[in-house]
C-alpha cells in the first residue's frame, strides 16, 4: 500500500449501500467467505454506512467466521457522523474523531481497525488537529494506518508534511472514486500527492454504481442500487451519452470473452497507482463475476487500453 509495508489484495470487498440495507449478517458472512477464499484480504466499511449498522453487520460476521486476525484487513471512515449535534456531524475535530473510533471498535467487535480514513475533507478543523488525532489513535493501538478519502493533492501534502515535520504518523492511503466515467481527478490532481508522498490508493465505485455493467441501458430496474430509497441522487450518472459509450464498451468485453464488470474492474486494477479496487456485491453471482476480473488483467494490452480510451476519453 504505497510506501507502507501493508499488503492489500488487488481486489477488495466493500459494504457501502449493501450491508444491512440489502445484505444481512448470514449473507455478509457467506459473501465475505467467498471473497476471502478467493484471496481477498481487505474489507472496507465506514461509520456512516447504514448509520453504523453496516459496521455492526460486518463485525458480527467476522465474529462468526472466526478468522485469524492477522489474515485480514478492515477499514472504516469518519466525517458525517451518526447524530445531529454540532460536534457530531460533518467534522474532523478531535472530540468527534476520538469518539468515532471507539464507536466503530464497539460495533465491529474488534480491538483495532487496520485502516481509518477521513471520509471527506473538513477545512474548519486545522490540519494539525486532524493529524494529531489520527496519530494518537495509532499510538493508542486502536488503528494501524490512517489516510484520506476524496481529498485534494494540496491538502494531502499539507497533512503529510505537517506529520513529517513533527514526527507523527503520516497519511499513507487515499480512497478516491476511480472508474472509466470518473477518472480525471485520480489521473490529474491526485497524482501529485501519490507521487510526492508515496500514498497508496483503495479506489471505490469501479463500476460507476452499476452504470458500466450495462444494467441501466434500458432504464433503472427494480431492486438495483439506483432504485433504492435514499439513493436517487445517483440516478444522475445515467445519461444517453454514457449509455451509448457503455454499449461500445460491451463490444470490447465480448471480444475479450469477459463481462462488462470484469473488464471495468480490471481496467482500474491495471493502473499501477491503484493498490486495491473495492468491489461491491449483494449476490454471490455478482461477487464471483467481479472476482473474475483478475483473469482479465493479463488481456489488457496496449491496443485494448487504447480502444477503451477511444470510447471514454482520457
């Protein structure tokens, strides 16, 4: 994971939207087992997912599975909070962060969480307060590494340099969105911090919330992510122009003998600056299909990558 010594699987499994809302404890344990048996060692979560219930589902599943603790990596993220108080939402102040880590440890039934992230940036809290809080989490043995999600290069470098100057634990990972539809930030602004600081990346939404699978080519099907209550804001990703591109993309996948999902995930993993691609799946068939992306990686030669760029642009 960047210049850290932590080893993450190329593909990882995340709980956003699905755990609690679509996946119960029994299903979570089944899906996590399938991923784990296939070589996945990183499981991503966040405090705000299902307002804490996602962490509870994953924590209970991990308890039931009884895996050796050193054999897997788990993460969580802090920012939005679970309550409406002025120091309980949309903040990275020390009070909130120190309460947040204790809450996540309790819900996940763990003694430590491997990766903890600032789920978004928060300019009202001084960067030194943020850095010290995450440093103290690590010193206290509650976390092992910390990082950011959807931060700009300038803010990552600011935090990294402050930690470097004062001998504190530096941010070592960023979690950005990265897919064929949303690639400009990752390949542009963010590349500065990745290069300067040696930051690893755990990228999310490789399928652009399902758009790249082709499931929305003929409308939004019932039961899909975009049809869920509270997720209507995602429907804006579906446009006639993008659907046309997805149809062209499907032809590339057919020529390679794989599915749209496998090709989209493999394309993300092909980027050498991507440490791990976070997959999301609510059904075993989806997870198994996504895991097949590893077999597509070796087929992504320069000609194929150029063909894909010709569809979506750079």
